[in-house]
């Protein structure tokens, strides 16, 4: 089903002049962008021994973005604002 989704997205993107690029997301949620240590995190927040903290999903998305743009996991200057529908 992933192949069907990719072909549909590629078809729609080409029709609108947008390029699709596949990015390997391996270790994107486990790797700290500051000290590059890997650790599997439990819960919603990533807490690293170096002091880096972030929401797990935002952390992974920023790591994938930095890997795509720069080829490595780098600290991002993107502001992080996490809004929950329900309090934790």
C-alpha cells in the first residue's frame, strides 16, 4: 500500500510541478542533533544527557529536515511550539 501512496503522491506532485524526494528516516528519533548520541526514548519527550529536550515527533521531523538539507543531524533554528489537545 505504501507503493500505491507514493505513486499517487508522485503523480499529484508532478501535475503541480513539485518534486518528491525519498529520505531515509533511520535513527531520526533516536539521535540527538547536539551530541549525536543514540538512545531509544520512552514517552513523548526526548531528553538527552547533554541537555537537549524536544517533543518526540517534532524532534524526528527536524532531524529528517536537517538530514535532507545538510546531510547530517544538526540542531535546528526552527522554533518549537507543541500544543496538546489534552493536558499531559
